[in-house]
């Protein structure tokens, strides 16, 4: 377990201070990316800071301090430069979730009172109707060299002497993020400079970032931007962004990164690919034997066979990867343990957009499998009937233009209600047990956490994805039974008939039920042919059964 150590990482009050700090890394390569063909583009920290501050000067000179400016596009250096420039100018950045429908994207732009937008080639046509009807005063390409673009503005500003940093304070509005909730419409979360930057700093105070990192998470998601990118950049870490999940595994291998910042579904896919890789290489038996040896050595606190692990990872295409930083959802203990046996440290954290987003994280010196780690230093925690409540510098200013919704999110003493259920052990490790609104309430008053059951079902060999819910049945409409909707793994179930598949799954579920009280036992199994619909953070949307 070890003793918690907080690393000495600087705090920042404003994005102008933060970008000025980045400029100190000068010619050090900071942001890399591979295109569809595998060609590398790299930018230094000096370039990033110069472009961001150049854009900030232009925006200030044009009187856009305080204006709401959207950034809509896939992960890219340009996306990041735009975000840093907007916030350094004292304008408010509006990162847009591009996985949403065209109408939803336009609704987000309107709801955030956006007056201008930077958009990628794929998003320009979606945003264009708002430029035509006057909602957007300016719609500019993130890339390109013709006409006025992000690049021309950055270059223009480099020759200006517009003062920056003035009128910026820690509580100044910095960004509006839309939540990627699994059950309800997205809510506009208003974060200040201090909200975002304290979260960035404390993510690396807990889990020191010094290794080159690969980031496949979308930058329009708070975890992807604030903790995966802004936090790592404080230490001048070389980052490789991935803007296309189709090339994620290839880009990860090309990057040579040692750290992966991801969500559980990505980690599960990588682990499955790893095990398939060793099987294809004829190393399956050898790897399982090595994992057994390492499990035995771990009991006595002895070191694993690292040279052999490096050979296995190289043949499986994982190269230098030795650390996964995970957020967004819970990772099963079995997967965590298996990764550890393969020489990969898994640091799980917990956050919510309204908390900028980080609430807790495991650290390099103090890590407990199954937990989401220690509370960030600037926050306080309490529990109300099992629900986690948070107060601290990381907590949002509120939901933009919605005082009623904001009031509902806090208790009478100003504590933010996360809606998550959990507890903290005597060593200060936080555990998440489920989502309050997802609880299945039985006729006799017993409550069942679907997330707890999903964690038991997900590791089954025939299961690719699972969603547990309550369904009515029996003698009355309030007689709720627990049902599991399962999307089978196509490779593991190849050649099986529907009846054979159901019989195999039923035997596995029966094995799980033996260790559960009757009210928690899974009574129904539904087999899906398609994967579940997911949020931007790759969490399954509840209600998509």
C-alpha cells in the first residue's frame, strides 16, 4: 500500500500564468500526433505558448474578453492552442462534444451563448447554420491557410503588444463543459480558472507525471483535457494525442509512450488485444505461467521477472507501456490484478465534470486496487446516506444560466452532491459502490447496485459489455427483478448457436448468483446483438438497453 506522498507541483491562479510557465520549456517537444497514414507532426512547448499567447492578444485587441468562444473538433495541437489562447485572453472556452448529433451540437452552442467558434473541417458544416443566422459572429477553421484561420490569428498576435493577464483572477470564468451523463441531457458546467488549474496541478501532485504519455481521450471531456493534458504539461511531459480511435493502437505503439491515460473500456480493449497478441505469438501458456509465478512472488512482496515482462509486452505490441492512469468509470479488480502481473501499474482515479473533474486518485506511493484512491488536497468529503458530497476549490461555479439546477446540486451548507455512492476506509482510500439514481429498489425495500453486479459479470469470458437494470415482473408491477443485458464477445462466441450461448451464460450467471443474497441475484438474461450506446467518456448510456 505504501505511504501517501504529495509531490511538489506549482499551482496557478490563471491560464495566463499557466501558459507563461509552459513557455519555460522552450524547444522541448510537447505535443505530437500521427495522421491517418502514420506520419508524425510534433510541436514544442515554446511553439504552443507562443501560439496561445498570440491568439490571446488578438482576442483581447478585438474586445472579446469575457466572450464565449467554442472549440469544436477532433483532438489536435490546434484544438489545444485555441483553448489556451481563449482562456489566456480572459474569454470563456466552450469545448464541444463532437460525438453528439448535429442538432445537439448546435443546441450546445446556443445554450452556452457562444458568439464565435473555431472548428475542424468536419465540424465547420455543422456550425455553419449558426453563422448564417447570426448566432455566431465568427466561424473560423482550426486548420488551413486560406483566409482568416486560427493560424493567421496566432501569427498576427505575435507581432502585437496587447497586455495580457490584466483583469484575470482565479475566480474568472474559464470554460463551459457539457456533462456526458449516462441517463440525462447534458448540463453546462461553468468552471473558473482556479477550478481547472487546481485540478490539473493536484492530478500530478498525487500521481507524478514524468513519463511520455499517450492520450486517446477527447479533449472536450474534462478528464481528457484537465488531467490527461494540462496536468502532464506542468512537468513538460511529451504527449501524443490521438484523434481517431480507429488508429489508437497503432498510434500508441508508434508513440513509444510509457503512460496511457484512458477510460476502462479502452483498457479492456488493450488488455484483450494484448492477450490475443501473446496467443497469436504462441506465448499463451508461457504468459499464464509467468502470471502465476508473479502472483506467488507478490504474496511475499518479491519483485516480478521484469525482463521477461518487457519481452512479452514488446511481442504483444505494447512497447514501453508500464502505467495506465484511468478515470471515467470503475475498473474491475480482476483486470487490475492481471495488468499488475504483466508489469503494468494501474492508477485509478475518480472525478465528475462539476468537480473540474478530479476528486480522488491512487498515487505511485500509495495505491489500493479496487479503490479510486485518496482525496485531492484541496477538497473535503462527507457522506449523506451513502452519497458522496464534496466541497473545495475544484467544485464548479454552477450550471451556466441555470440557478435552479445549480441550487438542486448543493445541500443547504454548500456541499456538492455527486450522486455517486461510496465509502472511505480507515486508510483514506475512497471506494465507489454505484450511482444513487441507478439503484434498483426491490418490493421489500432492498436496494441493489447495478454497477456492483456489472463488475462481477464483465470478466466472464463470453461477455463483451453488460448493463444491469431492474425490470418489472411477477404478480405486480412493483415486483422488480434484476436483469442483465449482455452483448457477447464475437470472437469468444464464434460458432455458438443462440441456445448454446444462452446456456453458457446462464451457467456463468448461476455461479455468480450462488454467492449473492436472493434479492441481488440476476433473474433474467437478455442477449444483445449490438454494442451499447456510449457517452464521450466511453461509458455505457443507461436506458440504451
